[in-house]
C-alpha cells in the first residue's frame, strides 16, 4: 500500500505525525540504546503503536533480560516474531549450525530467514514501520531520510532518531533512567545475535562488532534499500 510521504525533518515532527495519524503503526525494538530511547518516547507521547521484537533464537541471554525489564519499565507487552521451524531446519541442513561464518551469502541467508522474513510477514498488518536507526551508526545510513516508502515491506518507514547524536542518546537514557542491555558495559556497542557480535576495541566504529569477519555494509538486510 502506498501512502503520501509525510514531510518530516526532525524528531519532534516525527512524533507529532505519529501521534496524529490514523494509520496502523509497528515499532521494532531490539533493545539497543536507540530502541530504548525511542520506545520511551513513543510510550510517553501516547502514540498508538505495537512494539515488536525479533527473537532470532541466537540472541544473548541478556537480550531476554532487557526485554523483561523493558516491559516492566514501560508497563506494556512487547510482541515477538520468530522464524518458521521448517525454515530453520532447512537452513541448518544446508549450512550446519555455524555456516554463516563460511561466506557472506550464507550469513545473509541466515539473517533473511531469522529476521527479514518474519518481519516481512508481520508488517503486512501495518501501514507504518518505525525504526530507531541513526545516521551516525554507519556510512550506509548517513544518507537516509526520515520518511520513505519502503519497497521491501511495502509501507511507510519512519526513522525519528535519524539525526540524534550518540551524546544526546546517552544523555536521554541517563536522564530518564531507562534500563539498558548490560552488555553495553562490557564493550558491546551494537548488539545482534550472539555468534555474530563481539565487543569493540578503542577507536573502532560502533558497528565494527557486528559480522566482524566480513568486509560488508554491516547490515542484516532489514535496512538495506528503501
């Protein structure tokens, strides 16, 4: 479904538009600091939307810990998405349990089955997808727009935090005493599946801990393309 793109150029405009629109809204959260900030904003602004997380089956134990804490903090349920068991079985039969280390194609296939396809199926019930990506996270995200028509999922995609700096993010989290993943204190900047995430060293970019064995755009496929 194609909707007229809203003219949004900052966080405040995005929140105002989301507050007023009658469209069905889904917010995807993986419990990184960006998601924690945006989830708090959506909740405290009274925006009518569903919170959704993608449980890949390969997440850190801390993912489930912060999921639980976030539900208690916001006093709301967060829906979970999962890959089809038959798809996981086929993936493991083809690659084995760690085949994603063998090639970029294998890793992309794993991300697609565990993340992209479940979200694609879920978003059929919505008109708007809200995501917590920021420009600073990597070069691929530097030229994104606040509002686009997402062709992959065929709906409006909004990124309210696009221009938020890392320092502003940290200040907001601290000011509002929002719970964060305990892995952040152990050097994990961007947190995905456990086998595909490591802490970053001094001087590394925050996405360098994701798929560190590859020379890629450091994306799972959810945010590639429009």
